[in-house]
DNA sequence: CAATTTTTTGACCGATTGGACAAACGTTAG
DNA sequence: CTAACGTTTGTCCAATCGGTCAAAAAATTG
């Protein structure tokens, strides 16, 4: 039965699909979609090309699965931005979470950046739908903070962009960051230095003048 | 004579090379290096593939020429950062210049981002050499400002990274920015909104507490 | 055990790609 | 005119690509 792509019913299918996705993340994130070949992914996954194509019928299916999974991970930190705690603490927490993601999931960040750079042909609907809705919602939260004087008046959309840009920079432009910092300053400590600087910049830049 | 690639001696050669580079910038910046084909570039340049290969013998030669030219443009704004004027005015000027470049030369920005994302295989030497030297030099300038109390104490390297990240974001992630802002807020005014926000963020974030 | 189903692979195919090449075309100088 | 040189293109090629397929090898089931 089931002549088409197996849908992860058996244990072995789930495992192999996982192995393929892990390998594909590695390959796609460093070469881009068009720059990656099925053979590369198959080799990284330790199987033959036809075997890989037994689990994912097309190259694009792998990419699509990867993107869908990625986007959930990607939106999580922003979803946590809540109206509950102290505004400045919330913002600091969001910056810290995003920077940790850049540090711990750089391949996911680069995969996402690759997609956006090429015009986001495969996830445009998601950007205009789910992402925009979520951002609109959080913008309202931030606007509330600004109205109540807990955060200085500023453009909330561009505040979010600035947080995205500065944190993801350490994943997407990692090579450049390390090259510029040099061997001594470019070690693992760079993320702590970045965290300190970004906290200072955003906290001082957004703290209401007392 | 001159059986090899013409070196732009004649007027027509210089012109055609220019046309090709312009077309290649368009194609490379939207598809990446491996995602672009010589045929695409040739068509965009309005000539046949063999004709294009008469001016640039290999696909990589076009890319290399483009990258070298790009890097000069790219470093220019930072070179202008001088010890002459008022520190805060200098920083504001640098941010403004970088944002203008993101607005006026988005293709160059995306080409550069593409290269860095893939590990900068072709320009690593430049990053560790010319770029690092320039940054080190400007870091010293900024350190001087901080010592004299004109700018608050902070990590100068990560300050530069933050400026790069926030400004280039509007070129590299333009699709996402426009999708999130929506049709009404995503018009041409977005660069002015961004400029206002970034000035506020960096100025307030770096102004010494009086 | 045998029968059946799932998993794996070698061989192959058509399309696309970067690039080579010689012939044709155009232009200019004598 | 002709000779020489610069420019353009049609044709071709080898390599690589995404993907197919039939058949072998494992695994599962009765």
C-alpha cells in the first residue's frame, strides 16, 4: 500500500526523515536552495540519492518541510513578549532570547535569511499573514507601554526590526563578525559582549527620561 | 592580437563590460551566484551568451569584478567617519549615510549579504585584511570619543555591527519589512521612519548622561 | 518456513549548465 | 577593392542536475 511518499508512519520512516532534514538544514543554510544538490544532502545524510527521494519525492519538499518547521521556532521568542511583566524587562528578555537563538540556531537563521534575500518566494504568504498579524499584535503591546510612559515614544515597528537585525546579524554575518573581531576578540565571548552592548543600547535608548 | 579577454582598451569594450556588470548585479543579487546562469545575465545584458563570454571568460570573473567594485563603495561611508566634527554628529551622519546606501543601492547590499551568508569564500582575505584594518582604525576613533566623555562607554566593535545590521536590514530584508509594514505603512516613507527611529535609538542610547 | 511489504540501490534519462570553437559579420586602414 | 582586426553568433560538448524505474535486499508478517 501507500505508493506515494511515506508519511512517517513507521518508526524507521520518522527517523530517516529526521536525518534527512538535519542534513538538508546544514546544506541548504550554507549553499542556499539552488546552490544545494540532492546528492550533497544525500551524502550528508549517509544514504543514496534514490533512497533520499524515497522519503522526499522532490527537493522542494525537503525545503518546504524545513521552512515550515523553522518558522514555528522563529516566531516563538516574539510570541513570548508579553504584557505581563515590566516593559523594560520584557524587552530585555526578548533581545536576550533572540540573541540566544542566533547563537544556538545559526543554520536556521541563515536558511531564513537566504529565503528572504531571494525575495521570499516560498513564504511570502506566511510573512503577510501569520508574521504580520503577530507583529501587529505586539506593536499594540509596545504602543501601550509607550502611552503609559514606561517606554519612550518611538516607532514600534522599526524597534522590532532593529531587534531582529542586530541579533540575527550575529548568525547571518558570523563570518564577517569573526573576521573583523580577529582571533582574540572573536572567540565564544563575542556573544556575551554583544548581549551586553545590545542591552545597553536598547535600554538606554528606550528608557523614558526621568 | 590580444587573444585573451579584452582589457577594456577600446571604448566599446568598456561600455559592454559596464552593461554586463549592471546586468550581472541585477541577476546575482536576486538569485545568488550559483542560482544565476550566464544565459540570464546575457539576456539581461541584451546579448548572446558567447558574446558575453567574449568580454568575461568565466562566470566567476564577472562576480569577482563585481565584488571588488562593490567593496570600495561599501567601505566609503565608514571611511568618512572622522575625528573632525562633533562625535554625536559624526555618528548620526554615518548612520544616515549607511541607510541611504541601503535605500539607493539595495542590490549591492544583497550581493554582499549573499556572499557573507555563504561563508564569504571569495572575499575572506578582504574581510580579514582591508575591512578589519579600517574597523580597527575607526574603533580607535570611537574609543577616543568615549574616553573624552562625548560618547557613553560601550563596545565600539559591536556598535559598528549594530549600525551595519540595522541599516542593511532595510535592503537585505526589504521583502519582509514591506510585508510586515503592510501596503499603507510600507511605502517609500519607510526609510524616513527608519531614519528617525535609528537616530533616536543610537543618539539616546549613546548620549552621555548629563 | 514462505509470502508480502518496506527499504535500498545501480543504472539510466532528459534538461540545464558553463564553456569552447570556428565561422560569420562588421569596421577600419591602406 | 583587400587585408586585418574586433565583434557576434550558431553549434556543439562534457559535466552536472533533478528525478525515474526496475530490481535487489531487508524487514515484517503469517
